[in-house]
C-alpha cells in the first residue's frame, strides 16, 4: 500500500538484519505498522499495531471480513467522505482517506490531468495484492505505550520521525526512546528506524535515501537523508 513513510523500498535491507536471530515461534511485532509494507514480508507469529483507527478498521475488514473495496471513488464522493466521516463505516473512510497525495491522510484527491493513470485501480490492486500476505496477522489498534508484548519478541519500530520542530506532531520522542530502552531491558530484540537516535543507541545499518515525504516532517524540503536502523546498546 502506498503510505506516507513506507519502508517498502528498504525491506530487503532491513529484514535480514531484524530477523537474523529469530527463533521458531518467536513473535514479530510492529507497534507502528501503518501500510504493512514491512510486516507483509515476514512469516510466522506476527502482531501489527497502529493507533490509527480507520486504517486498522480497513485492514480488519480486508483481512478478516473478506471486504472487497471499491475500485473507483469519484472526487465528489471523496470530498463527501472526507467532510462527513461519521456517516461512513470506518474501514471505508480508511481506504479512501489514504488514497491521497503522498499516501497522506485525506491530503487531496489524486487525479491525472492527462487521464493516463488510474489511481483508484492502483490503490485497489496494491492493497488486494497485499491482503493474502497478511493472513493470520494479529491486529491491534492502540498506542504503542499500551501494548502487551509476548515474552522475548522481536519489535520493529517505524515511528513518526522527529521533525525539526519539536513536538509539533504530538509524538513524544523522548518517551518513545525511553520505551525502547525498557523493552530492550525486558528481553525483547528492539530495532528502530529513524534518522537519528540518542547516544546510547547504536546504528547497525544506514543508507542514503531521497526523502520526499516523511511522516510528520513535511516542513523539510526534499533532500538526501541517511535512513538508519538502531538498536539499544545498553
Ligand atoms: C512511518 S509510519 C509507519 C509506516 C510503515 N512502516 C509502512 O512501511 O507502511 C508511522 C505510523 O505510526 C503510527 N503512530 C503514530 N503515533 C502512534 C502511537 N502513539 N502508537 C501507535 N502508532 C502510532 C501512525 O498512525 C503511522 O501509521
């Protein structure tokens, strides 16, 4: 699924590192699963959490309720759904809201002036292609701070990245890093995608990547940033 901050293009690099020492039946958990662009490439016991209610309602309907989403949503319907969300089922609002500019929640109807691109067809095909890969996934919709985590899990975190303006996104990054320390000390293997981390975290992988949009960092101009993976050094 096209999703703001998707890690699809890094999955090939990241997953061999994250899953290197995975034991049989060891749980793989993502507290910030978003567009499921990493977890759809993992097998075994998997838990996908995200606090976005409409997004998770959409995944629930697709994976567990066999929902066949619409293949076309007109601009008029898009706008009506955007401004009257309570009148529609949450899973439909989720499906429509994320087919917007940059995969960003209701950021504007995507239309191709030359009529060459069928954005709704692409959205439909991307998502329905993913669904079989998500079979058996355990879904959860809460803040990462409220998660109950099976013992000795592998936790891959892809949180909203820290933007240059502190806390304007409402995500407390200090609290997040503290939570990562606690989970590591509790015996989980914790991996974090970010550009930067506090000094007691070690970078285990990095790659230059062009950023267009990153989650909650839209005030940054497109540039090359170092995409990194961290673990707690302890
Ligand atoms: C960078 S995106 C994850 C993208 C995903 N890895 C992918 O490849 O599609 C970050 C996600 O964190 C979620 N999020 C933000 N704050 C959260 C919180 N406190 N608890 C759980 N999820 C949260 C957002 O809804 C968003 O889906």
